[in-house]
């Protein structure tokens, strides 16, 4: 479950300090709250994988794993306030400020392609012009 995202180049955040460092990085940061539920496996992670193929995307993509990385997940959710905890979920932030969020309720009612479309629309709105990537 972790590898589904990390093999895409998504950085794991395992501690509160990891989250703070990532969220305060320059540019747009996407934080995925990963989980073991069926909608994470069948919808969220495949949708994220599709969206990350888009030309415009966040400068940093990171993940915390709900139920496993408790400290990191708790810290990430502090940045998502006033939104309630949601697993899985996806947030876009810049300078520690929440720009956009996709909640579990938005994930469990959509298929992976629709989730990818929502993410890429958010990327187009909140991320900078694409640059050469390695």
C-alpha cells in the first residue's frame, strides 16, 4: 500500500518534523493521507497515479499513512484545519496554507479517472507552469 505511492516518487513523511519540512518547502505541495481502506486502494491511489502523469503538477508530492504514521498524520491534519480528519484525502498547500482539499466523501463516490480529473484541475489552478523534470 505504501509502495503504490512511493514507486511514483511520492515522499513518505513519517514524523511531524518531516511534515513541517515538506509543507513549508517552496512551491506547491500535495499531501496524501493514505489508508488501508478499499476506496484508497481502488480509487484514490490509482487516481493519484493518473494525475501525476499530468504536465502541470505539484513541486513536491508527499504522503502520510493514517493508522501507521500517527504523529505525521496528526501534524498533516493540523495544516488542513478547519477540515475534519479524512482518510484517504489529498491536500494542496503553499507556504503552509491550505489551497484545496479532496476528502474521503469526494473519493468514495467517484472512480479513479474522475478523481484524477479533479486533481489535474486543481493542479492547473494551483501549480506553477511545468518545468523540465528528470
